């Protein structure tokens, strides 16, 4: 019964005892639940699958209808979980010693619910901090807004919005109820434990039960999205019930959850979707003290989410993450693995329902293997967000990652927790947005603790990472980073979706996977929704395309015909190769090109060869497409003293080097006729630089060197005295020597001998001179080479160290290295040869 009824009963009992001549009765407590009840922002809400309707643009006939307030992540956005970073607040039970006696099963669920509530609602600490006050003001504002709209006379929805009956509206309505419930359950809010608010929340739950998600079990209209019933609405409903758990009896909780529990009694679907459903099923089971169901959910997650996959949706051993069968999605659906999954692990940690140490340690390692390599200043890079790059700016896309990392550190082994904290310290120092957007007080609390902890030293990531199974390559340098986005026979070029004739999401991203190079510098936002919606889709940096008009495509799971797509890494250096063959399913084309990317220390060397087409259309390679930020954009070419005044598609001949403000310098070793253009739109302007291969190019080539953050003077000096030497740029071999590093990157498109090296299979290779020999990294971009293969080198060497994949034989003046390529799937084999 609710508190009012308890008070009436207690008064009647007291009166009866006094009439009977008894002393004061010992009454059950009727005070409000303790201040340890916390706030609630949305738990990770990963993108709905391709078939779901958008949350941001709600046609009346399609779900979602209205956007939630700016401070709250949209229903379809990636996980927005905000977990702790240091030890949980004093009111939160210690992670390793749960404060419940194991023999009392009910206390296990109370322990789990307390931890859920802590993550969702905080604990009332640090409310004097500016960041916390801003978040609290947002919670108050949202609660006030939706509570004021409650209309008990409206027959279509509880907020008087006259919304049509649809699955998307159902999810949105539960979202608005949650805004109210969060204000009610957040210690320190203006509405904390307000009884009138509680009654209106319960009215809204009753309305939704009868109209949408319970009662007569009404079927939603034809065309409704499964996601709303399985994920969207449950994510809000379960948290509303969590907020009211001290105000509702067991039967009442079961009543409101009964239809949801028939739909998602246990986790279903795959990977990110399964984790979202698991969050709801675990919380619902804990609310109803159902240990059998809770254990079943843990077992299903253990068997289906933690294991590495070899095809389809999920995480791969190389750190790749795929969703919707063929889309690189670490930033979207994949974020659940370090946000919402971290919350599930955290709330169960220390109880008999906890995951095994082996699985937890595997999930912790994903931070370093899968996630940190695709992050830039706390934000996942654009090329791993699928279609969501279209609707989400870089600020929104960062929500949850840092707090997810921090929560993972709570249960990680100490040495790995320290590494995570060091990464977070760096992200926090370079993060470009307001941390108040994180939405959860618990998350803000723990990020603040890391910021203020002087014993944590920031660790700037300097690394390179090749992701064979999602056709991505990333590099991190001091002050800048990059991501190369490719397409292969198994990784789609892009993902788009048509919701309606007026609402198309990312349907013109034809070339974002065609060798586009995203270059990130520490000077502001670049690849946000404005860039993806309004930038020229035919002129994307790093791509070679023909200029024919293309039509928007739904889903657009188009693939590269060639399987020579991948790369090799050695320490922080990498080489990538992409045999572009655009004979795909939705756009007939015979354009082909061999493109190589050499990522050395402070330069990226870009080579193209074997560029051919017979379409009677022009073919271009784009060097850079920049969103112009502010008024300080300037473009300088060669030694000109004045910045270029860019007209429409202006041709400039014989360019040796160029400087772009907020970007750096670009060097053209063979001089280049360039076309520059300012593309002005009503949402901003974009600077485009490209060169024209002409109509029907035959065996054409290109070369240029990107020097991120390099000044004009540095660019000129590099042109006159470059660190690199382009050794070959042909259809058989593309190779570059970095003289300062003593390193050569080679792409063997064919089995030939080059620089005294002969592999017996086409491959990518990095060779570094050492004091006593050579360090060699080699990979198979096709991911098809298996068994034992050889590389023959001039000179006499022995294998240095132990490597079970490599053996060495010497014959005369040559050394043959035998490499077992079995099971590598495009990953790098690294070995060291010492001179004999």
C-alpha cells in the first residue's frame, strides 16, 4: 500500500491501543525513503535496429514524435550510462563486500537495487559542485515541465498532447514519465519524494498500462516497431519502477511490469540489442525478487555477449565491432559493451549473480583493444557510428563513453584500472564539450573525482590499430589522430535509412567507406551531423570517385568487389591498402584504383595508382574537405603571401604545398594541379581541395603528404627536405621509406621482389632497421591466406626471440622466413631478425 494508507492504518492502531490502556505502540516507519535514493538519466539507449523509426524526426504515423529535452539523450541514441569512477559514495555498498547476509535472499535483491538506484539517481553528494548543480537544474526543469503537462482529462495520452496511438509515442510517453520519476527519486532535487508528484506518476503508469503496455494486451498498430516494445519503453518503465520501489507493493510492481515481462522475459536478439534488453530484465527480476529469472539473464549474457564472434554481429578478437551484419558500429550499438554492460556487471558484482572473473576481465580488456583506439578526446570517431552520424553531433555522440570507462575501472584489476584512469585523465583535459551533458549525477561525481586526483597522471595515447573485420585503421599522435574508413566484401560502404520521403538518414553517404580519411586535430568539432548532412558527399578526403549523380539509398549495404582491404601495424605506425573496385549492387561503375596509406610519425603519405575508368565521366581524388569553423579559415598555396580568395572550383596549377588553418600543411612531392572550392550552405561552409584525373583516366596515379598541425613554414621546409622518399607507386608495388625512422612501408599488390624482399603472397609490410637486424610486420589484407607461407630476404639472419608463428632458414646469402598464417584473419605477424 502507499504511504497515505500506511499512515491511516498506523493512526487507527495507535488509537485502538490507547483505548485499550496500552502504552504507545511501536509503529512501522512511515517516513519517506532514505536520501540514498538517487537520480536517473537514461541508461544506455543504443540505436534501434535498422527497422526502427527515428526518434528525432517523428512523422505522425511513425514513432517517436517529440524529442526529449536537449539535456537528455534521445531514445535512439547510443548508451548514455553515467557510472562511477572512484569508490562508490559512502552510502553505496563496497564493490567487493556487499552488505547483505547471504542467507537472506531478499537482501541480495535490495543490494542490487541499491546499486541500480545509485547509478541512476546518485546519492546527493557533491551537489555544491557547479557541474552537479547544472545537472540537478536540468533534472528539476525536465521534471517540472512534464509534471505541469499531466492532464487527467485527456483520453489519448497522460500529458494532453493528443498523440496518435503508435509504438514510438508509447516510448516517448514512458520517457516523459521517467523525467518526472527522476525528479522524484533524485536526492537534492526540488521534487524529491514529493507525494503529489508520486501520485501523478502513478496515474501516468495506470494510463499507460490500460492504453499501451498492459491491461487488455492491446496490439500496437500495424507497422509498429518491435524495438519500442522490446527496448525503448522497457528502458524507461523499469527505471520508473525503480524510482517508486519504496512506494509500490510487490503486486503493484508486478502489475505494471506484467506485459513487459511477457515480451522480454529474458534477453533476446544480438549484442547491443541483447544488452539493452538484459538491463531491463535484470532490473525487473530484482524488483520482483525473481532469482531464477535473474540467473537466466546472466547465463544468456555470459553465453552470447562475451564470446568473440567470427561473423555477423558482435565483437571480434581484433577489436572490431559489427552490427546489422556489416556495419562498423563501435560507437553506436557497440558502446553498450562499455556502458550498459558495465552497469549490469557493476550492480551484480559482489553478489551470487556476478559474472565470472574470466568474462569480466575480458570485458575490461575491450577498453584497450576495441574502444580506446577509436576514441578522440573522449568521443568515438565518426566512422564507427553507422547511420547515426547523420543525426548526432560530436558532443552528443560522446555521451556515456567516459563514464562507461570509469565504471569499468571500478571492478577492473588494479593495474588495468590505473590505465583506464590515466586515459580518462587525458580525455578530461582535452574534452571539448561541457561535461554537464552527461546527464547522471553519479557519472559526473566520479569524473570529477578523477579530475581532482593529483595522483592520476594523464596518458596521451600514441598508437596505431588495424581492425581487419571492420575495415578501419586508426592512429593517435600528440595533438592529432585519424581514422581510415574502407569497405570490403563483408563490411558495407555505409548505412542509410529512409523513414519517409522527407526523412532520410545518412542515405547519401555513398563514399564515406570508400577510403575516406578522417583527420582529427585539437581545434574543435569537425565531423558532426552538419558535416555529414551538408558537406559535399562526392568530395570526401582520401576518396577517388567518379562524378556521376547518385540517388539516396535505403540501407545501402553495398560492398567492395576486391578483398584486398586491410593493413599492417608496428608500434604506433601502420600501412593500409585498399583496392577500390566499385562494381557494386546499387551503382554500376567500372572505376578501379589501388590506394595506399602510410602512417608514420608526423606525416600521412597517400598514394594512388592503377586508376582506370571508361565511363566518359570525370574522376577526382579529394585531398581535404573541411568544415569551416569561425572566421579565421585561411588557405595558402606555395609561397603566396596572401591567403587564396576561393572562387567556385578554382584551378591552381603547380601546387607544391598548401596550408589550411586549423588543419596543417599538405605537401605534393611531384607538384599538383589543384582545384579548390568553398561550398556554402545555409548550415555552414566547407573548404574542398581536390585534383582531377580527367575523363576516362588510364593507369593514373597521385601522391601527397598530410602534415597535421604543421605550420606554413613547416610545410615548405618539408617539401624542400622531406623525411620520406616515395620508392614506388605502381600497380605492382606502392612503397615509402621514412628515413628518420629507418622504416619502409610496402604494399605488395602482386608477388614480386622489391627492395630485396620476396613474399609468396600479396601482402602489406612494415620493415624497420634495427641495430642488429630488422623488425618486420606483415599481414594478409584479404583475410584468406592460411597455412604456411614464406618471405625471402637478401642477407643472412636468425630469428630473435621466440615466435610460434615464425621459423627461419638460411640458404647461401638469402634468408627464408616461414610464417604460419592460420587463423590470423588479417591480423599482423610481428618478428625480429638478427644478423648472423
